[in-house]
C-alpha cells in the first residue's frame, strides 16, 4: 500500500516555509482545514475545531525564532485543554464541558510557535488502546479505513498520518503514543517521567505513568519539540533534569562506543507475537549489528502479570477518585447509563479497592524501576516490538456476552473478584499491545520507530527503551535509522 503521507513534510519543514515567507501561517491553517474537511468524515480523527480563532492568532502572533512558528497543531482531546474549548475527555457526561484553563503543556506548545486548531478523538477517559468512544464514534486508520489507528491518542495519529497537521499533541499512560505510532507509521516518543509539564491543578498523571508529548512524522521534529517543551516544574510531583546540551544538537552525533542492545521477542503477556512483528525486530537487530553494535537476547527479570495487575489497580483507584470529584462538581451520582461499560467496571472496582492494595501497586512499580536500572547497567537499549501485530479491525470484538454481564454487575462482587473482572476486560486488547506498559510504570523513555511494512502493506513499529533521562540515545538511533533508509 502507498504511504498516505510524505515524511519530509514535517513540522520543521512548514515552519521553515513560514520563516522564509514562502507560505503564511494562515495558508497552512487553511490547508489543514481543507484536509480535515476532506478526510475527517471518514477518519473521524478530529472532534472539535477553532478555525477563526486560529486564523486570528496566525495574523497577530510573532513567530521569529520559534522552532515551529506558525505551524498548526491538533491537541489531544484528553488532558490537553485550551481555555474556552471543549474538554470532554471523550466522555458523555462531559460532552458540554468547556476548559476553564489552558494546560501548561499546551502553553508550552504555543510558546514553541504552534497554533492549536482543534482537538482529536480519544476513547472515554483514555482507557483503551483503540479509539472508539460512544460519544464520537470510532477513529479510523489512514492506511486502512477498516482498522483502528490505536489509542488512546488514536485521533492524533490518524490526523498526522492523513496530513491534517504535521504534528499532533498526544499522551502516553500505557502506550498511548507508541501504540498509535506503530499502527500508523509515525514516530512516537514517550519521554522520561517528569520531562514535560503537568497541570494546572494536578502534579502528576496516573501516579506518574502518564505523560504528555506528541506524534510526529520525523525524528528531527521529535527532537526539536522535546527541546522546546522539556521543563522542570518545582510544583510537580516528578522532575527530570533538563538535557542542557539540546536534543537537536546531538541528533547527528556519532556514538562514542558500540552500544549493547538487548533483544526481547517474548510477549510479557505470554500471548503469541505475529511473524511480522518478529521480522521487524530481527531486521532492526541486524541493522544494529551492521553498524558495529552488540546484540544479545535478554530481558529484565520482571513479574509482568503481577505488575499489570498493579497497573489495573491504579486505573481502578484513579477512576474512583475522578468520579468522586465529578459527582461533587455535578451535585449528583452517576449510573451505568451515564458512562461506557469499561468506565463503569473500573469505577466499581476502584470503589472496592483497599488502600493497602493501591499502596502495594505503586511499590511494585518502584521495584520494577529498580530492576530496569540494574538491567541497563549491562545493556544500553532494550529492543522489542512496539505492538505484537498490526492495527486490529475497527469492528473487532473484545468481550463475550458473559463477561459483559459480569462487568455490568461489578458492584456486586468482592474487591478481588472485581479486579479479576477488570483483568478479564483488558485481556483481549492487551494481547495486541503487551510491550508498552513497562516504560510507563518505571518512568523510562521509550520510542516507537516506523521501520516495518507488512506483506499486507500495513505499518508496524519497533520499540526502543532507554534508561531514565536518556531520550537523546533513542533519538540518535532513530535519526540514524531514518537517514539510513530504515523507515517505511
């Protein structure tokens, strides 16, 4: 299949056109809306727009010296709030909510020169690795319209891969940047915990598992954007020291020694991995060896099943906390008819979750982070599939009728039984994307790189994970692969 986008026409390319006055910011915005009008009726990537406000900003703002001056961007419809614009989180109970404040991360995007033109589609509260909210309907993949672009940043991925904007805001709490990147042929970096801004009004996302960044077409865009938005927030729960050297400045630097690359082809979920995903990783390993690096079969010693149970416990507990606040704000209690079945299940499981279980869950994350630290004393990079297979069909079924009945009555079960229902609820989707969650729980940076095209003509990414604070290593590798013709 023909790639739906030109990787060279990235954000920096368009910023250069504006800087040299070959094009105006208004013209770029008009072209974005032309693409949205043509493609969004099919892809359902964009859920709200602000054309007139964006054009007004394009006419009034000064872009000199800004890396992405005058470039339009779409924001994720979850957490990337812009004052006065819809802030629904993909949820029916929030369908009429407008943002009272602009997110700090969005302000950082604006300070880099971007002009927000709207928000992208997301699953309700970002809970799934596909994007199919009841409020907006499913987003679709530009590579194959009957497939999902992934989630939870699925609308963002579909928008970039269809040329609506060259960059789109995204966030990653369990793979929500890297999964869509793998499914749509994009570059998807999840930065180190604490690298980008949080708030206002919150000091962490999902206890540090979730972080905001973006989906891009090129490694150089990713590097330039990370240079622009990296921050140390004293008020936030987590801080990572600034990379003072600058990501763009080291992007093309040679490695001072051969890297030690650990390769893992065993899914942490114990589900099978597709032959295409195996091919993608093996091809990348061969490329590493051709560049003089050392490749070994190795993986950290982690009890992933236990770790994932701790992740789902966090999901449930955080959902209960969110809804406690929502019920106070709305002055009412909510029922199953007010939300999607997955949200209801997590809410009811969270209400029953003992505080000790929640505390042990976070302690298990810390233990996993320690294990990865020692692993990276031996190996520079961990190479794995980004996803176990290509993007699933939009109409794929994940729950049996029997499981749905259990989910509907989660409140009638004990805490342990409720957590088992949550586990069963996620099982069929986790088997597609079993490799991404570790980096969220340990806080490490990880990236999906678009190196493989399957025999069906569908993209499939590889994932590289580095020690905390070493995004530059991932970007250097990605740049070398891109320049060496390894990207699809």
